[in-house]
C-alpha cells in the first residue's frame, strides 16, 4: 500500500464510492468532519456513493437525507436512489425470493448463536431484507477475528456467501457482492461502463468485505485502520491514508479536491 500522498492526478477522478462503518464513521459515530467532507465532495460535482453492509432501513434514510447520489446496501443486495423527491429501490432478488430466504436465514442465525458464545444478532437485523448479520464487536464485548472467521465458516457450510466487516459477519443466499451491485448501479443510473468505473472513480474501505472493491478500482484506498486486517484481506488497497476511520475519509476527500 502506497501513502495517499503518492496518488497522482486526483482531480481527474469523477467520484468516490466508500464503505460506511469505520471508513466514514469513527467508533460508530458519523463525525461532523466526515459528514462535511462528504458534502463538500458532492457540492464539487463529484458522484458520492456509500457501499455498505448496513440494512435496507438505514439505506432508505441515507438515500433520502445524506449528500449522496445513491447507496448500495446489505453488501450488494440492492441500490437505492433518491431523485426528484422519489426513492427508487432496485433489488438483486424479487420480493418472493427475499421472503423465502429470510426464513432460512433466521433459522441459520439461531443455530450460530447457539454454537458461538458471545456473539449476537446485529442490532440492525430487524431492518434487513436480504441478509443475516452476526455481531462480533459492535454491541457485544469484542470477539477475536478468529471467532469471526469461525462464524463465516458456519455460514458457508449452510450455503451462504459470508463476509467479515469491521463489526459484523454477514451472510446471504446468492453470489452477488458490493462490486457486482456497484457495476449495475453505475451502468443503469450513470451510463458508466466497467472500464470507466474502474479508472475514473475511487473507492475507500477498511475491512475484508471490501476486498473485491480494493482489487477492482485503480484508485482503491484503505483508511489507516485497515491495518487491523493485515494478512486477512484477499486484496489490499493500493493506497492508505495517514488518518484512521472518518479522519482518513476526510483526508482522502481533501486529496481529491486538491486541498490536502
């Protein structure tokens, strides 16, 4: 990973895609510094899109209320876009499939909780439409990353796609991920092909579920706390910020806008 200062020609980049938890936020809070950076970026005419594992209920609010152009949620299960006073929702699976899958996910979740002491359903689980989120360090005493990996393994044995974030282990039925839905969003809403997306936009993240994005984007950036997952990422970001979490996000925005 190269220092962010070595990123050349940041002004050419058309926008920023980014994870939320511990990339935009800091210790679970959205700081004024990070929010203002996001707003400055959009006001400068850049495309601003969070790409998160957080639930549909949160993403409804984010799309309507934040200075963003769209949001991808539940690790690629959907994208929401708020345009002309209307919220448009685009899911990977139809409603019947989502309802059928939810019953199976609830059963798998009960079995994981019985087998792994100390973990819990994520507090945002009631607002999810497509995935199972197991908390290993957000609202429970932190469990080691080896335990998170064990939870992911149990999900995979049940036929789920499983990804570890900075706070949760997420599992879902299907092979989609953050990158697949980001490609669909930019194709359908911004007339942007795969090559343009790779070369003309940046991505920022901090954890293993961001690895497909780190690999894909020519300008992929890890905020400094990505170092927590050293040796556990399928692909590393090309650049790294000095600051951690929201401070690192603001540092990146400053670099993109030529003010840092």
